[in-house]
C-alpha cells in the first residue's frame, strides 16, 4: 500500500529549536554588556568627547546585534549536527562576522582618534594637523638666539613642525582591524557557546517530553490490557450464574438478572477504559454487580457501602474493585448457607485514599491460589501501572473474614462528565 508523504511528514515531531525571542534576548544582553563596559572604561580613562564616543558606540552595538543575528542564522544549520561540528562551525563562521564588526567599528571611530588628539592639543595651545600625505604633525614653539644681543635668546618665538605619526599604511589598517576583530571574535564565540547551551537545554526538554509520551502510551496500553482482562472474567461468571438460574427454572430471577447486567455494562462501557473515574461511580458500579449476584443469593448476600461525601469525587481506575468484590462473592458468599456481609468502605489518611473490600465469610480455603490470575494480581498490576510504586496493597484473611486494602494518592475529579 502506498504511503502518503504529506501524512508521514505530519507525524514527524518538529525539530526542537531555540525561540527567536530567547535568541534575540541573549544577543541584546551580550551587546548591552559590551556597551556598558566600554562606556565605563572610557569614563575611567577620561578619554573625553564622551557624547561623540557614546552615540558611535551605540551604533556599533546595534550593528553588532544585527551581525550576530546573521551568525545565528548560519549556526542554525548545525542545530542537529554533532557537538564537534557545531564548535567547528562556530569557530569558522564567527571570524568573518567579527571582521565585519571590526570594519564597522573602524569606519565609525576612524575620525575620533584625531579628534581626541586635537582636543588634547588645544588644551595646551598646540597646533595639531595632518599634511597632504596624511602624516600627523604638531607645531612646537622654538626660541631663536638674537646675534645683536650677544647670543642671548630672542624673546620672539617661532614654531617648528614635528612628525608624531606617519600616515596610515595598508598594513596599519589591517593591524588595527584585526586588533578590534579579535576582541569581537571571542565575544561572538562566547555568545555561540551560550546559544549551544540553550539549544542543548531545548533538545533535552524535547527528548524528555518524547520519553514521557512514550511512557504514557506504554502505560495506557498496559492499563488497557489489564482492564480488558476483567471484562471477560466478569462476563464468564455472570453467564454461569444466569445459566444456573435458567436450568433451575427461575425465569423471573433470570430476567431480572439480564436487565441488571445490561445496566452494568452500559455503565461500565460509558467511560474510557484507561481513564480514571469518580469513586462514587465505582461504588455505583459495584452496587449493580452485587444486585446481579443478589439474584443468585437473595438471602445470603448483604451489602454495606461506606463512602464519605467528601471522597465521592476521588479518582480511581475504572472497575478496580471488580475483582475484589468477585472474590468476596466467590469465596465468602457462595460456599456457605448463612448470610455474609460484603463491605466496601473508603476513608482519607494523610492525603491518601484508603479503600477496603472486606467480608465476614469463612475466608480463603487452604491451598487456594487467591493471589494469582485475574483477581488480586490484576488489581495490583493496574495500580502499579497507574500510580507507580507509590501505592499500598494488602490482601489477607483477618479474624472473622477476609480483607483487602488499597492505598493510593488522593486526587479528586475537577468536573464530573454527564
């Protein structure tokens, strides 16, 4: 049978990625820190011209954020690659981005070095200038000797140009560019490390969610299998009882039993097999079952239900009490001719729900494997599949009968479905 590529693609889980908001936030924090530190450094070093330096630094910061976005778009290509390939990609791709930031920084601050020197020269009444070749010159006052005065200094002063910096060469340009770019390069590598850490966290959470889904699916399959073990077993028992009534000519009882069985199955099949139900509904279901058995044992079966109002909405697995009540009917009511009381009770103890199914019958005959098969083993397995090891389960004879106790976490239904 041909497969539908569109449908198959729709079933594939989306690739986990870091959200754009988180990525942008990390970039803004990085470059805002750079801006703050360089501003503090300029203030401490008293570079002067703080306003002119400030808006240029802000411009470089904005460009840095934009070019880091470009780096992120490139690094996204390595999201699903091995770690060594991610690191290699960051090392290689960060260099051209750092060179671009360095070039922007060079262009933006190119005239500031001369402006700062000019301000310094003006403070000391010096003339700072560049000649036609781009060399940086400063005019220094020079006193000349007056021959007519017998070699003493002339009070008038002349000036002499002194070369303090040669015109920038191509090599000087690259030296300055690389000096700035290397600083930004390590800044970008630090951000790339942060991005890979964020990505690893997102991928780990996605893997955990997938694992939880698989566990939930496996648990649901186990619960479904265990729940469906109960239904055939109950049906087998009730059909045997119905057959016995028909064979003994008790047609009216058989008809009443059929109607009760119908209500029982309509009630039990109304909910999802793996879903929890309200404890009230579970008690009502067992009342229906015991009504069915009361047709067989009209004088011997006595039922007592003790469910506090505040526990009616407590959640329990559906039909979890069914095997326990069946065991009481089978081992307590059926073998004797006297009245036997089956009691279903619930109470709360330290945020735990405690449910007991007990009877005052003869107990379990010696040698009876009451803890195997559909009965107690099914209840124990279903509770462990639903709640894990955080359960308590005991089933044993007690003086004057038999008692089974269930202890599970107490949770209540938020809303009851009609």
